[in-house]
């Protein structure tokens, strides 16, 4: 069971009904604007979660990384998807370049994780 918030995995279930299988997706928390890339089946346990797909020819990891650095959080408790995020224009280079950018970000993140573990 997932939430797009800080906790991400909030539990496990043996239920088979209502499991979301059309992955990969980005899950987006409408109140906190946290987002997560998900590439495994999951069960939704948050009414504030948006499940986002991308169009053909768009690299979902590229969009996820773009969203992860785009924070539009204000001081109000409102739903941000409709009012803010759904209106964002995401610059889309050619597909191969999207893949190259996403791969480079993942390599850097993995290296940072390795360094943090070594400390």
C-alpha cells in the first residue's frame, strides 16, 4: 500500500482487488506535492493521490525527475494538482535525450547513495 507522501510504503496487504497494475507511473500527493516513481503493482491508500501516466514518446523517469525538482508549495492546505501542477509546461527534448538525462540523474543518485553508505 502506497502513499506519495514521505512514508511512501505504508503497509502490505494480501488483497488482490483494487491493485493498480498499469505501471510505471508517478504518484503525486495533492496536498504535499511529493511524488514517487513506481514500477511495481500497488494498492492506493490515499484520497489525495494522483496517478500519472505519460504519453508515448515521453520518458516517465525524465518527467518524474523534473517534477521532483519543481516545488510549488504554498502555506495553504489546498489541492495543488489542478490549481498548479497540471498547468506546468515540461520542456521535452528528443526522447533519446530524455533517456540520457534520466540515466545520468540515476547514476549520480546511486553514487550519492554509495557515498552516504560509506560514511
